[in-house]
C-alpha cells in the first residue's frame, strides 16, 4: 500500500496541494491545483482539499503506478483520463 502525504496551501480562488507518494522504497512528488469550485463540487462542505486529494490519489494509484501520474495538474483533469472518477470519488 502506498503512503500518501498531502499538504495544502491556499492560493487565489483555491488551493495548491503538494503530495508525496511513497511505496516500494521510493517516493515521488506532485503538485495539484484545486479550485474552490472543484472542492465544492467533489467534496461539498470540506474546509480544505486534503481528504479529496488523498482519495483522488488512492483512485489514481489503483489504476496506474505513481510514475505514470502527471507531476503537476489541476484536479478536474482526472475526469478526462478516467470518466468514472466523478462517480467513484463521490462514493468514498
């Protein structure tokens, strides 16, 4: 199982999250932008995107290794690659 560390920093109209994924003795870092609108859409009522981003990386890691995940992206891009993301992230 992968260890997923998430740090969030507020920026204009949203958040910048820094994620470190560690597994199999190696780690990889990522930056994910989360707009206020994305947070409200994918995790209504959440004060910050920490849990949403953690669940999103669990979703991604179930489908591909950390080395295949883009190093920097906006949260909504996940839907472009995995159309089931929106449905499944709402269940978790």
